[in-house]
C-alpha cells in the first residue's frame, strides 16, 4: 500500500475511533482505557495529516492535530488547566498555519469581519462559568480559539471545510463553558460537545491536507 492508501486508512480509523468513542460512555471502562479510546479519533487524524504532509504547512497541520489529540487525553489525565493549555498551544499552531496562508489582497472589511469574533467569543466564555475565579482563564483560552477561527475564515483554505470546521470546534468549546454554568447537567451537551469537536477537527484536517496537496 502506498502513502496515499495509508493516509486513507488512517482517516477511516479516525472516523471509526471518533464516532465509536461515544459508545464507550456507557461501558465500565477504566480511565486509561477510556482516555485511550478518546485519543484515537484525533490521534488518527494526526497520523493522516503526517502521511499527507509535504511541506512546513503540512507539518503545522500535523502539529495542530497532535496537540488536539494530546489535549483530549490530558483533560482527563491531568485536569482542565493542563489540557486547556495544550489545546491553546494547538490553536496557536493553527493560527501560524492560517497566517502563512491568508487569502491574497484581503480588504479592510475582511479584516474587520475577522476582528470581531475573538472578543465576542471571549466575552461569552467569560460570563458562562459559574466559577467566577475560573472565568478569566477560560476567556483567554476562548480568545485563542476564536482567533484561530477568525484566521481560518480569511485563509485560502476552503471555507466549507476548514473555516466551518474551526467554527464547529469553537462552538464545542463554548458549550463546554456553558456546561460549567447554565447548561450544567444537561445530558445532550456532552454529545454536542464531542460531535461538534470531532467533526470540526476532521473537516480541518481533510480541508487543509487536500488544499496543500493541490499545491504539489
């Protein structure tokens, strides 16, 4: 099997791992087993990105996916502060990727439309948690995620996959913060958080990888 075939296999494994992870919630698994299952989705997206990488941008995509997979596991293994910091690092890598691939001749209006998203997302994140001591850190994290999403919208990558995927990731994060406050104990939120997050990561991985492949 050639490299392209292995990449397709990795993508299929990512979908199986990411979708089936929801089934693990009702199983009597140990925490290590549950976290390992959780990590398969974006973990295999990382392998997919690595197998498709042919340039610095391809390896930036791989790094962003890898940090996401690590964050998935560390949220449960080391707590929200450590896991959130790793996710924030992934957002910073994604920002670097998008900045390297901005659409040519962006207008002032395009920059304006990109600029409003981060402060609004950070403001929403700030007011949601019931634990007010945690709110500033959560807002800073949301600022990073929203900045990555704003840059995705003005990057040259296909908006229907990459920008939409980044937006789904951002909405997933906001739902996590809402679960710390007004949506506490709402059973549907967990499904929405994971579904939006994994779908977003998959769209980003495939959209960026395909666009970079077209450059070769």
